[in-house]
C-alpha cells in the first residue's frame, strides 16, 4: 500500500486574480488530499509513479486557470493540479514501463499517482548517465532548456557558422530557467558580441555577468532601468530580443532593437498575475522598424526533442552549459509537501536562479542546492 498526497483544485480561479493560497479559507484555490493506493488496483495499461521532483513553470497558471483554450482547457474542480515532474515507477501494468524506471511526465502536484494513459500524460523514460544528477533532467535537460535550444536553432534559425557569430542579444527573465540557458548559448555557442541580460536584483546581475565577459546585466528593479538599458545596449543595436517577461520590459526593450531586428515572444510572466500588463504599447515599432515578432511553444518541437537532447548533452559535457548551478532546489519532503503551491508561486517573486525545482523525495541526494 502506498500513502499518496495529492493537491486538487478546490475552487475555480479567474485567470486575472491571484490564486488563494490560504488552505484554511473555504475559498482556497487548492486542497490537499491524502489516501492509500494499492498497486493491486492497477488496471491494464496503468502505471503507479512515485514523485521525486516537480518542475515549477510559470505556464502552470494557464494550465490551472485558462486564458486561451487553444493552449489549455484549464483544470476542473477536483482534478489534480498539473505539473511536470520526475518519478520512479512503483508498479506497472503497461508493457512499456517497468518497476524502477525513472520517468518524466505530467505527474501533477502529487507524492504518488496512477497514470492511466502514459502517452497522454507525456510520460517518457529517462536514463541518467553516470555523473548526472536526476534534477538535471528538469533543468539542463528539461523542457525549459529545450525551449532555449529551439529559440536559437529553430526560431532564430542560427547555426554555428561565422555569419551567425558576433550578434547582439537582449534577454529578459535572464536569470531564470529559460533565460540562463539562452545567455549561455549566446555567449558560449554563438559567440555573441554582447548579451544584455535583464533580471531583478544585484545578486542575479552579478551571477549573469559571471557567465561571460560580453554579458552586461541590467536590473529591472532599479528606478533608472530604462536609462541603464539604453546605456548598456544603445538604441537600434540589438539583433535578437528573447523576451520572457512582456509588459513594460518588452516596450522598453524594443527601443534597443535594430531596424529589421527580431523579437522572440517566449513568455510574458509580468502579466500572468497582472493581466493589465499583457499589452504591447510599443507595437508601432514593429511597423516602423520592420521587426519580426515570433511566438513559440516548445511543445510544437516535440518531434525534434531527441536531437535537441543529444546536443544539450554535448553542450553540458563540453561546459558550454553549466549543469551544476542550473537550478534552485526547494525541499518539500514529507510534512513540507504542504508548501508545494507556495514554492511554485515563488516564481513570481523571483526566488529562483535557473530552474526552480521542488524536491518531493530524495533531498539528501540533491546536493547542489541554491548558492553551492
Ligand atoms: N513558449 C514556450 O514554449 C515556453 C516554455 C517555457 C517557458 N516559457 C515562458 O518563459 C518565461 C520564463 O519561464 P521559466 O520557466 O524560465 O521561468 P523562470 O524564469 O525560471 O522564473 C520566472 C522568473 O521571472 C522573473 N519575474 C517574475 N515576475 C516578473 C516580473 N513581473 N517582471 C520581470 N521578471 C519577473 C523572476 O526573476 P527576477 O528575479 O529576475 O524577477 C523569476 O525568477 C515565462 O514567461 C514562461 O511562461 C515559455
């Protein structure tokens, strides 16, 4: 018998309003349930997975409270709260998965879960190589690293050739999971002439500048942000703007772009709890500067994940991407599982550097916590 804890949706939230994290309030967004699962109850095709690690993604806001049904239907009352994670198979009635396999997939905010349709839940086996940490499969080998990979190799269409070297990049949300990989790809793979990296606070700026001599960090929380950004980049100097934040950072960032520059619209986190920020006031510059604005969803690139993963492994091995410092791990083992929702909400306060990972089991083995 396995004792499982699972967070489910208690009250349907509005996308525009913040979630209610007060578990004692009848209007709380989430509810923690606890029950026993018997491996004997598994039906044909099902697997029982014990959760080790949970990925924290800003987009979970959309998976829970939908804003666009083209992207996600949202979560229904009583359903598990969607989250990607890594776990180990405890029991299997599916020929494609064996007890002891490590898998990544939609494990939700759970300590253990029966998955009826592993393909629908995007469950894929992972085979850590010697020396790998399990959590790297959510950071340098996770979906946010894949997102960064496809931004450069597919959406910007860059290849490792002379003509693509020496460009100037502007990257917002630069100290986060997607951002830190983007900065390292720009510096170490595409030999950028300059990378202007926007993040909040001096600690993150110092970290970003430590990634390469060509990196200039700009703190968006500084009241002189706009002047500092223009000074760092110069008007009309940036070739590629990878935007993870949207809102006023997008508006100001556009001023630095060259005529015919490119904006990659990867995310718009500044508006996920403040929909009034989901506007693009400088849109006219798209016309006057003849800019290219490209949106993307990493899930569209699924077919090419294996080749991307191969390349990411090579980049980690040759130290173009630093795996050791690629995540902030937060302990939610045992009684601390109650903190899973508030750990996730820490993304919006910037508690992470690199990927924010919640450790549900195995904290002892997750040695490289924040700052090490
Ligand atoms: N299109 C896709 O397929 C795809 C895939 C993955 C992620 N994304 C998007 O990419 C973005 C980054 O995702 P991630 O997983 O890498 O998250 P993350 O950057 O690891 O975490 C979010 C970071 O955003 C910053 N932030 C939070 N609120 C902000 C605000 N109001 N203004 C400016 N910065 C703010 C915080 O850093 P500071 O301390 O610097 O504020 C925080 O650490 C998100 O918008 C996400 O939705 C898109």
